[in-house]
C-alpha cells in the first residue's frame, strides 16, 4: 500500500533533525560560532508535585531492563546519547528549521523535495530524492515520487497519487520500477545456511490501484489490485558467488521461476482489528489482529500457473506506564500455496527477514511455502522524534502448511535500533543478529546493519 494520507510536516521536521544532525556536524560548529549563545537559566519546576511512588508499570519495567541490560547499554550510550547530543547542537544552531524551510515549501509547507540515502550492509547502498505535494490542485489530493540509484544497474522509482476521503479512508494509484544487481538467495527450507548465499539480479515493474476504509477506530480494511512483472538476470560482476554458480556446484537447484520470470495479475485484501486507543502512535495497551490474503494469476506461464498468499498476525500490547513504553508479544503465520500444478515463484514464497518479520536476517534469507515467528518487542521514546526498539524473535520457514515444524528447527533473531518519523518516511538505525537453527547449534551467522531513510526499496 502507499503511504498514509497525512501531512508530512511533523515527520519531515523529525527526519531533517535526526538525519542531518550527524551529516552536517561541521556546519553546526560554524553556525554556532556565528550566533550568540542564549542566556542560560535555571531549569523550571514544570511539575511542582512531590515525587510519586513507583507504580506497577515502573516495577514491571525493571524486569525487561534487567534482562535486556546489555542491549539497553548499547541503545543508551552508543545510539541515544550521541544522537541526542548531535540533535541538541543542531537545534541550538537552528538547523532543523533552516533545513525544513530549504526542503519544504509552499504557502502551507505542503510540498517538498527531500534527499534520501539508505545503507543495508551486505547490499549496495542507494541515494535519491523524495518529492511530495499534499493537497495538490484540490484539498485531499496527494502526490508523491521517490527515485533512488547507485549506478546504471541500480535504479528504482515509485509514484503514488491518493485522494483522501475524509478521515475514513482513501483511494489511490501507484506505479513502481526497480532494477538491482545484488539480490541474495540462500536456498529454500528451514535448513538453508548462510554460506550458501548466491547473488542474482532482478527487474521488477508494478502498477495498481489501492484503497483503505476505516469503519471505526477498531476496524480497518485495505485492498489493492494490479499487475506485477519480474525478470531475473545475472548478478553484478563484482559478486563471485552468483546464484547460477552455487546451483552448478550443487548447493541447490535453480529456484522456481528463476529461469522464466513471471507476470501476475493480483488482488489483495487486508483486514485489521485494533483495540488500542492510539494505534498510529504505537502507544497504549490493547490487542491487534491482522488478516491478509493475496491471489495471483501468472499470465506469462499460463495455463496452470497461479498461487495464493495469506497469513495472520496476532499481537498484544501493554503500555507499562502510559508514557509510550510498550511491551508487545505477537505471533505470525504466513503461507503460499499454488493454485495449479506450477510451483510458486521463489520471490513470492513466505519470507522472513528484511523489512518483515525477524529483521535480524537480511532480505531473502529465509524462504519456503510457510513461515511462523513469535516476537517479543520493547519500544520506548528516547528523544523528541526518536523511538528506540528492542526486538527478539524465534521462528523459521517450513514446507506446505508448516509441514516439518519442530522446535529444534527454529532460529533466533534479535535487533536493536532507533527510528524517527513514521514508517512511511523515516530515519532508521538498526543492528540485528540472526542464528542458524537450534539443531545446528544456533550459531550467530547473520549480522545486519541498516542506516538511512527508509522508503521501502
């Protein structure tokens, strides 16, 4: 689905403050020296009330803090304090306002052009531009364009147009194209190993229409229909461990759909029930159930080609002290079933890693006909526009309908990071680890480091 139909003003201020605080550190020194320092004053007593006795939330906070203290130290002293210092210096030099005025323009600051960058170590980085125009031509009509590149063999662009239907929903169209030479394949099934990584390239084109409707605060329905075409090609010459070479060496067979590619007509539906008072902010206690299904018809490989992808995620959230410190536990199951005799293309299978479940793994690390994961997460505010997150997951991919699921075949994934703004347009810093199966000793075999503005490429 395309980005949410909401103004970009607040999240772009947060993005400019967090992202450019580090990149323009030298500017801060010059700007600070050119401006008079404001007179210091004593910190006022904003509350005026005597200290309160710890409540139940404060007591319960001690438990995850003790268990996750090593990760908390990293978050506090490696991420939060350095970022907080840089942001404070940038704000003292009035850089966020200056950058906001530079990148966002118009009478109501409803349009802008913002530079982006994204690094996911293990893959090629990218730089680009994100352009938007809210209330274009008429109120409620939003346009956005994002383009990224890292050379002539790494190109990506997406365009969306949406019309907001009051506060209850929106309709839109979207177009996107991506060509990259650095995708990774590790084999299929729960026992695939990190050492089997083979590189390949792919070109992906997609066009469709989408819509969303909120029947109430609790129920939200989203749908989409469109077409997607995928073609595969050899990886960039700099990658020696290509998918074809790994297959020729007997590591695995060429995965389904790799030699022919595919073109599908799809229709997608997602239904969510969320009892939280403020689900958009990720705060407050409650329960969320998300059901999704997508039916795809492969018109390139017809007849006998088509598949169904579906799944569910159930999560419980508890705000420990009503201040945005939220502990959540969720369970997810994903499935991909062929509707005829041709197998599901490997890039359409149930997947773990990347921007989805078990983010400690790189994109494409785990693929098969089904997947399941249980995730414990702690999310808390650490600065004005920054949220911290610690996520611990156990899960893996398996055969049809979780065939072969055994506890010893599960894997561990852990991540810690910070994020500013909204998931639609945010700065993200993430460090993650992924393990081999418990049967294989659960050795930590995957290290993931992500830095940049996350736009979904």
